[in-house]
């Protein structure tokens, strides 16, 4: 697959400026849009045009705003054979009474016969295809395709619209990297419109009478946003008015032709990686030191109950705490997802082998022994959360909902997570309290590391393999004819479908559990030789490719949500699907599975930040010198605002796909992530104000999200602003980081990416 790139040329017409290439044309229809803090808007074209001998077009306009302010705008449009670069300079010739202005533009596609429904969209970490996996014809999250997003939630500083039937692909990008940002005050968050010294702009797109408009603004505006509260209300900043140069910024627009949306996305991501000159970050800690800090921290949180405390003698790693305090929140043992006990045990077993410390292995075995003895039913169903204090299993309240387990009443819930989150999720939480069951992701995340531990341990426990085979039979018995599995199951093996806001509102959402089981099936086939496992994996791959890969509708990786809906577009959904296709390819050598895995890998790379967001100096991330390059967005509700750590588990998978496919660019992204995501790890040299080395918060905020002022005890991303972490350390993070590094070592014999590239890409 390829993207056709032809020279895009600007020309002056009666309507203004037309940008034309063989792939299509873009009407630079409203090049100047000026908004003032007072609520006035001016939309205008240019006054003069001049073309030099090199074909560079200079267009100018002088705009009087009516209250005394006069602006002079100069746009230099130059084709470089790939796109048209637009260098914009805005000067204030005279300052009037308005205190702040914003200057933007709008360009409109020209595709014959196009309708609004023909368009596919890509906004990194925010919109993939049309964000309509519930199938109701409406964008699932903001409810509109008119979307503008701040630069600091746009990991590649670009976005695109693709006309599905013709392949015409239109993109807009900012090439001038934002250099500074000042914090937004609580009063400004409430006001929604304010004057601010900031270098953060915005890019956007919107359907318009069958065409698509590409937009840009400086400073930023978001007509619809979750940045302030859960209702999608917009906001925006205005730059202070003073005589002199107000804005100096360069944009790029491109018109290409692409075979499918994945190709269009990958082309834009690669193009921006080159334009932004992305380099691998240096986190200030080696991978070897990072893994030591992480593994030793995990040991600090090991707990085994005595027979007097609980006859089952539960054991696990109670890693769920605020990094500033370090005290475990609650005593729940969560297998899979944010607790990830089996993954931690597997990583600790490997750590024991590397260090020669027997204690680490003994403790790891005790955790896995407890799981297989007490947490699995005879039909293979696996329980997810055990409460050692009350000697019972609890259900559903994982991730951001974990505080619901600690709360005694609704007032407690609001105290933990804030009014907005409590209000959005309380009705669902009430219904979930009456349902027993578990997520398929959670069950798979218990069994897959268990199988790996069985194979890695020098004292393999047959009970571990027996538990894995029981679960394998559970998978065979619950797989649908179309190759799919539900997102969650009751203990008797029945798929769960209600509440729809939690388990899925369409067949595609309900069956998003299909992305998880394949690695288990492949390993069980390899160990036992039972062809039923591989047959089931093949059927699942067909379903995944048709439902998620080809339409670019990757969903369902996360077990929780902040509001709106639980089954949503998220990066980890791409990760698990990518791994499933990779493992099946390695077991079958069927090129179709590798091709689909490569497609997923390319979309996954679009979630990765290619530049360093500037942070206010007085924030945690500003003080720590945090760099966002190499970090991945979490899910489309938070957009690129909230970056989390789960990609650390999948760097080995991405590197293996790169090696199998002979695509060095994919390996480059694995390297960006492997190093970039060590940046928020506390070390003796840079502790971030945390209580110990080895702590890495579940996520960090590059922008504003659900941040209307609210006081909470367990805040997560509530009551958080740009430059904060989410104040939550969980077991998932360090378990995933260890797994990813061990996977690299097992696959290539080294975690040195230069050595991997030299060995595999000669």
C-alpha cells in the first residue's frame, strides 16, 4: 500500500487562493478569522497578492477591528513539492480597547459529489475513522464532527480527512513547535474565555455541505471539549494585544491520495516525524537501572496473609497508592488490569532468575498458587478481585472505579473521585453492584503470564498448566461462530450485555473481548499440540481483521471509563489486537496475519507523541524536566491530554512486527516508547517528589481534562491540570514495564535498539 504525493501548488483565483495537486484541491477559502475577547468575529480574505520568481506567493491583509485595533497579516505560501507551507506573521499596528485576539483560518476541500458521510477522519489519540462504534450514526463522545483540539493534546501536531471512495486525503499541520505555556487559573477554567500568554494553538476539522473544513487558530480554541467538565462545553484563549509582532507561525497543508485510512494515517505520522525532527529522548536512567528500581519497589508491596488471618493464605502485591504517600489504598488483590497480580509474579520470577535471589521467586509462586487454588471455577472462569479481609470476591470496580470499593456511601464516592465522575458513573455503578462476572481482558491477563511463568520456572507447577487448560476450554466453549468473544462473562460462561453503557451498545462493542485470548490459545497449542486452540485463534483473527483493523475501529482495551461509555477507542485496544495477530503469525507463518498486525502497529504509532509539550515551570512535570516524546495517549475521551504507561508492555511486540515485516520505522517507534516512557519514573537522581525510587504514576496530563476545580481525596485525573500526574501508582505500570523489557531480551538477546537494527535490518 502506498500514498500518492503530488506537488501542491497555490494559485490566486477570484475566490482567493486555491491549492491544487493531481490528487485534489483545497480552497483556502477563509484565510483570516479574527476573534476578540469581547465576542466580535471578523472573517475576511486577502487585500494583495504578490508572486516572486521562485513561485512563492505572498498574500497580505490589513484588518481594522472597529474598536481601534488594526492588524496586519502576511501569509507566505510556498510549495516544496510535498505540501504548501504557510508562514503567517500577524502584527499589531495599532492597539485599541480589546485586550485579547485570536487569529485563525479555514480551508475547504473540493471533492466532486462528496457527502458528509463519505469522510473518514484522523485526529491523533482523538478520532479514528468516524468514532461511531455503537453504530448510531453519531460521533460517540462529543456528539459532533466539528472538532478543534489544543496543540498540547495533539501528539503529531497534525490531523487529516480522507474521502473514502476517491482516496483524496487532506491534512493540516503545525510545523512551528510550541515553546512555552503558562498555567490556566481556576478562575479562567470557570470563565472559559480568557487572555493568556501561551504558545499553544489548535487545529481542527468539520463537515461542511458535503466537504470538510480544515482549521487552525492561535492561540487555541475548542468549540466542544471535555477539558472543563463532562458536558462538552468549549473554551479558548486570546493573546494579549500590544503593538508589534503578535504571531509568527508556520502551518502546512497537504493533498494526497491514499489506498485506505491506515495508509493515510501512517503517511502523515511519518511525514510529521520528519518535519518535527523527532529524536529519541534521554530519560536520565538506563533501562537496566529502571527495571531494578521498578522490581525492587514491587517487592516492598508484597503481602501474604497468615492462616490465622485468612485460611486461604492469600498472597499478592498491594501496589495501589498515591506516590506522594506510598500507603496502600485498601487490601484488594486484583488479578489483571490495574492490579495485574499474575504479570507482577511472572516479572518477579524473571527478576529472581536475573539476580539469583530465591525470595523473589518464592513470593511469586505463592501469588500464582493462590490464584490457581482459589480464584478459578471448575469451568475455567477466573475471578478478578479478591477481598482478603472479608474473604470474598468483588466485581467490576477496577481502574478509575476502584474508589467505589472503598466508599461506604455516595458521599464517600464524591469525596474520593469528585462530583462530576461520581455523577456520571454512579447510576452504572449501582447496576453493576448486582452483577457477578469478570472482564475477558482481566481473565486473560491472569492466565497468559501464568503460562509464561510455567514455562520459565525451573520448578514448574503442574497446577498452573492445569488452570491454563481449564481456561482454554472456557474459551473454546464460549467462542461464537463468528470467532468472537464477549467483553465480559458471568461465572456460568454467559456473555454480559447490560448495562450497555458498560459492556457495549453494538455487536462490535459487545464482542471487543475478542482482542485478548489469541496469545493464550497459541501458547496452549504449542504446549499441548491441540489443534482446536489454533483453529479458534484463526477464527478470532478473521473477526478482528474484518471488524477492527480494516475499518480502523480499534476499541475495548480498557476496563474502565471516566464517563460517556466504557467501550471506547483506546490505544491499548490496538496493542492487544496487534499482539494477537503477531502471535498467530509466528505460530502459522500466514502472511495475512502479519499484514493485519502491521496495519495495527502503524495505527498504534499514531498515538505516540513526536514532540515535547512545554509545561508551566511551577508544575510537577515542569520542575522534573519531563519530555512527552515517546509517550502514548490513553483513550479518545481524554484525547491526547492524558498519557499512560501501557505501551511499555508492548514494545517487544512492536519490535518483533518491525523485524518480521522488515520495517525499520516501526522499530524506531518501539525505541521512542521504550526510552520516552521511562521519563516519569522516580529515581534517586530525580524523585519527582515521590516517596521511593521505582514509582511511576499511572498517567500524566499534557493538557487540561475534566479539570473544573473540585476537591477530592483520590483524584485520578479529576481536579488535575496540565503538568500534573494522576496521583495514582498501580501494579500494572511496573509489571508491564518489566514484561516489555524481558520480551525484548527474549526476542533479540538485547534491548539495545542499535544492535537490533544492525542485526535485523542489514
